C-alpha cells in the first residue's frame, strides 16, 4: 500500500516532539545517521538504534521516512549504508515491486554485513564518551535496539543472539528478538540470569 500524499519536507521529518534529520554519520562513512535536528531541545539521553536495510542493501536512506519518524521521538539511529540516491527510498508510488509468479532470481552476495550493526553501536558508544562530540553524554548506551527489515532483520537477529551470549557470560540481562526465520514468526524473549 502506498501513501498518496507527497513526502514530507526532508528538513523537518517526523510527528514526534523533535523534528528529525538525516545526515552522513561523521567518522562512520558506511552508515547514515538519523537524529533530532535540535539536540539542545532534547530532554534526557537518546536511546541508540542500529538498523539493517531490507535486502541487505547498502543505502542508509531506503527507509528514510520510517527512521525519521522514530528519531523524531528522541532516538539516535544509525542505518547501515551511506546515503544513496533518492530513488532507492521506500516510499514512492513507483517503487520497484517483485514480479508475481516469476522464476526465483539468483541473488548477488549481500552488500552489507551483520558486523556493521556492531560498528554502529560501537560508534555511538564512543561518540557518547568523546569530548567535543555533538553526542557527548547525550546518548544512553544502556538502551540499545537492533532492528531491520527483511535481510536487515535477520542481521539484527544474529546480533541479538550474539549479545545474549555475551550477556550470559557476564551474568545478567535480557534479549528480545523476532523469530521470523523459517516461517516461525513468533516473538521470543530470552531472560538471562546471573
């Protein structure tokens, strides 16, 4: 289903209390950053979201409008992939669609990798501690979400499972992931006890 209205002004996205912006992630050219445009207006620290693109695509603006909406509610989001051409954004009425009943396509190797979600988390954590960073002590590394669409969602599941094992070795914590692989589709919650 497509939205008939024109896309919102790129400089003022989202319906949350903070208008959001998209920009290249400074010092992390493999990612696109979404954040509240006016960081001074933000109350408290921003939770961190690492986003994997559908089809493991390498364009961080494919879900620009969706990620801007989340950022407008006070989140910092790092999407895998640099900002790509506007025609790659998932919103347009003429966005490419798969052919129904066609033969299966041979897919190329993924353009992105699971490790790029960890790169996003590491970058945000480092920027939170780096004096002079616009995010110095403005982020909440204790509140991190890893998510994505389709292939990017599968990448997120891999990361959450790896983090759950790490938390288990540390002795406490919890991890949530979607069990959508293999048609299971159930939401799972794993509590790790120390």
